[in-house]
């Protein structure tokens, strides 16, 4: 099976899967895009890297089983099996760190070649087969420093101090569930505000939810835009905007695509 390329990532809400067989050898330290700054100083993830075991034949029994994909998020289960430190709750990874681990597992397990299908909107939406070299996908540079709780500071133009967080994978899934329900009801009016409220921890040291919400509701359009842009521009992540070669007859053209990291990451092995 082949994975498909979409313009934006998406997240799936699932139940927590049980911890599988423990691998205590044949591992590597995987560097996290966040450098551990998104986690509290008491978290084992604060060191900025995590021990991850290589995929085994036992793991492949899960990866190739269609029934597994019907009952759980296989990527969650695989990560949970392969993290050496079982005190780590894998749902507490920020999205970029989780993606980096999945890329490492896919690359070391099945090689650097990652087949994809690209839709070329310039030629009657023709679909082309090509591939991504996973060895070229690196962590984006992350320069922010988190405080003892893993929160970050943003200064408004008027000098107000805003504390925000990069949410965990579980928090993203829960938030997305709320957004999906709003979309079903065609409630789009507060999406931007809801997102900022979701990410914001405090204003000038005040963590009271009503105060934070009111502050965000009263932001100017410019302040809101600059704040959102700062968070987005500094989000810890892998560099999954990549160039691929697309053949069109005898010609070869370079296309820039967004490589989506989801539960299908192990399904397109050739």
C-alpha cells in the first residue's frame, strides 16, 4: 500500500493501547526536535533525546496485520513498544518529537526509500508515483528555551508577558475532537480564538482561565496574528516539506510536497 500526500497534517483520536513486549537492547538515542524544552525539568524527555529500539519481526506482525489498523492507531502502539524507558507516556510527546521517532523507526526498519503518490494539479490532476529519501529529513532548528514547566514566553507589543505551551499529542487529539464537533455544527466563528486559548497558559503571570480567555478575545487583529505567527514559526518539528522528482514522459520535474506523518507510515513498503 502507498501513502498519500496531503497539504496539511491531521490527528486521530484513539484509545490508549497496551504496552507490548519490552526491547532492552539494539537501540539508538533519537534526537528530539524540541530538544526537550517542551517538557518539565522532571521529565525524562527534558534531556532532548530518547532511547528507541529497532523494529523486530514481532513488531512486523502488528504492522502487516490489517485488523490492527481497524482497532487501534498502529503508530501509537509501535512507539509504545519501542521506547526503552517505559516510564514515558508516549501520548505526552509533542507532535514534532513523535514524528521524528516514527521517521527513525520507518527508516531504520525498512530503509530510506519512502514511496509516495503525488497529485499534479497543473496537469489535469494527474497522479504520479515517486519517492522521498527519508535520510534527508532532518529536525528543524529550534531555538526557544522552555521554563521549568516546559512553557515559553512571548512578549506582546505593549510589554505584556504571555506564557504558552506546545501541546502534547494527547492534548492535540482532544482539541481536534472539539474542533471536529464544531465543524459538524458549522461553528467557525471562534476557531482562531479557541486555538490561542488552547495554547496560552498565562498573561502576566495570571493563569485564571476567564482572565486568559478575555484577554485573547480582546486582542487586536495585529496582536493575534503576530502571536500566532510566532508560535507557528517556532514549532518544534521535522522538516517534512521536501522536494521529489516527478517523471512526465521523458522529462523529470522537481515538486515540493508536504510529507504527512500518520498511521500509514509503515504501509507503503516496497
